C-alpha cells in the first residue's frame, strides 16, 4: 500500500508555500577570480537553508519573472530530500535535422534543463555533448553564431569541472537566447524556450519525488503555485501559436496539474500519493513528447 502524506501548509499563500519548499541554492554572482583554479575547488557543500520569497522577485535575468525560481534552486530543493540518481534521468538526444522552429525552441529549452541536470550529476562529457545540441538548435533558430562564444565558455568550464561556472554559463546562455530571439522579433520562440526549460524540469521533479523519500509530495512540482506560473507564460504567446494543437494540449495538462496541486488543497490537508505524482509525470512527459517529436 502506498503511503499518503498530508501536505502541511495550512493557510499559506502560494508564494510562501513555494518559498518554504524551494531552498535557495542560487549561485549569486560568479567570481572568475575565485574560480581561476577550478581543479582545486572542493565538492559543493549543502548551503544553509534560505527561503525564496517569490512574491518579492522581479525579472533580473535569472528566469524569475512570473515568480519562477532558478533551475538550480529547483533541483537543489529536490537534492536536499534525497540523493537523486541524476544520470538515470537523462533524455536521449534528438537528431539535429529537426526543422520546425517552434519545436526547436522548446527542445532548446529542454536541453538547457538537461545541462543543469548534468551539472548536478557532475558529468563533464554530458555537458559537452549538450553544448553541441544547443549549437544545432541555435542554428535552426537563427542564433547559432550569436550563442557560439557562450557555448565555448560552457565547454571550457565543464572541462575544468567548474560546476558553478557551468551553471553560470548556461543561465546566462538561456537569458541571451531569449534576448537574441526577441531582437529578431521571434518573441514566441523566446517564450517557447522558457516553457521547454520548465516542462523538462517539472518532468524531472515528478520522476524523482516519491512518498518514501519526500515528506511533501507537492515538491514534485515545486509546491502549489509554480505550475500556474509556468502556465502563465502561455499568455505571452501569440494567439496563432497558442492555438497549435500540441501547445494547447500542453496548456490543458499544466492547468489540470496546477489545479490538482493548488494551495487550497494543500491547506485543507489533502493526502497525496505516489499515483498522483505519477499522473502529473505522465502529463508532462506526454506534453514534451508532443512538442519535440518530429
């Protein structure tokens, strides 16, 4: 029999719930001087607990508009509860002949999420492989040359096993990707890359969380409110793009997941189960498959 754990967040607003769940493991400003000798950097230690008050956040170049945490904060919150086997969660590479630019944008974001996963696993070769993927999808989107210097730096810090450097470079790369796409008036593609990033991260969360290791199963989606913030990004898409079959179905899935893990149910003491987590995982997996398949 599956164990059910009541979610213990009575009366807390979504922002406070997310703050309680997502432990701050953000990088802060990355100092090149301190990281000059990357080989001598000791393994990262678990930082002191910090709460993330998403209600007070504003867009600052770290993917935090709409109250989104950074990807390393999301994965760090998962890692504090258990010791995830990140390498078992890798997604296989797609062929680089993908021609649909909307799908390429989603997959670019999903591969950025994969870089964060590889950094968590401290997998140098996987980061370098993913850099080649990002270059390929960048070419499809018309920004290949613009992101090439950042990818060179990503390869260098991965080779040096500078994992904070990897996070810094890929975080900056994601911001620059969106800026480049918006500059060439591809606002929809910029938003789709961010949506792809978070669909993949949420898929990872729902793959990791279970009642054996996590006292709060709603951590699989970052706690009540986070999925709603991801779904809100769809409002930034043009009506034509938003109406595409795979995207409209993805939004339906996100809205249903958001309603299921909402703050009202959490405050009422809703007892969630592993089957609930699995259902969310299947919806996210199905959405990613539809958005990235040939």
